[in-house]
């Protein structure tokens, strides 16, 4: 479960960093959708970025939601989610219509692909070294996608560049090309 929270944490940190850099909902990161909602809710002074107090409020709320989430699915009461508890969580979220749409790519299939690719010692989990290899591979894929689809040269993918990337990836997948 740590790897799921690590991935979620990286996403939240990246979102907060983008917001603090004044990126707001400009279409960067994940299309600006989550960032725009975060700004809308937590940017009390409406200056387009989160200051220290606003970030602290966001982090408090996030931790509270995380604790509530774990409490809901932690059936053995040990404060963390086992593989069985995680599978149950995914099943329940899928039944509520919150599967791949809200937690894109982090379901059982993605977990298995990550293990197949990066679990070098085959112990069924990603150890810190293996996570670092996975992180570097992700960063390399991201850099390749930006190099390939960043037509305006700003080192970020705009909504239109991101849509062009999606269309190309769909087309290549259909032809048996490498999937990113």
C-alpha cells in the first residue's frame, strides 16, 4: 500500500508545486482539472496560488481524508491496507463508479504490470531501489513525451498537445506500437 500512497503523494506534491509556481489551472499537469479545484477551494486570497497557510489547510484536509479512507477499508485495524483490503477497496470503488476514471491506471492490472517490469527480486512488492528505477523510467517516458509532443517548445503539454498525444497513442496502440 505504501507504493500507492507514494504515487498519490507524488501527484499531490507535484500539484501543489505547480500551484505555488503560479501554474494554477493553466492546463498543465493533469489538464489543470484537479489543480483548478484545489485553487478554487483553498486559495482564500484569490491570488492564483497557494500560500503557506492555504497549503497547510489543504494538507490538513488531505490527511483527514486519507485517515478516513484507511479507517473505512482497514478491516483488521492495523492502520494500513493489506493486499486483500486494497483489493476490496478497489472492488467497492469500482462498484461506485470510481474505478479507473478517478484512479487512472492504479488498479490491479497496473500494479501487476509494475511488478512484472520493476520487481527485480520477485518478492511481490517494489522495494525502495525498485521504486527508484520505476521513478526514473517514468521520468524518462515523460521527457520523451514532452520532447515528442511539445510543439510550442515551452517544455509542457498544453491541452491541445496532450490531446494530440492521446490520439497518437490510441492510434499506435491499435497498430501494435509501443505504449507509453
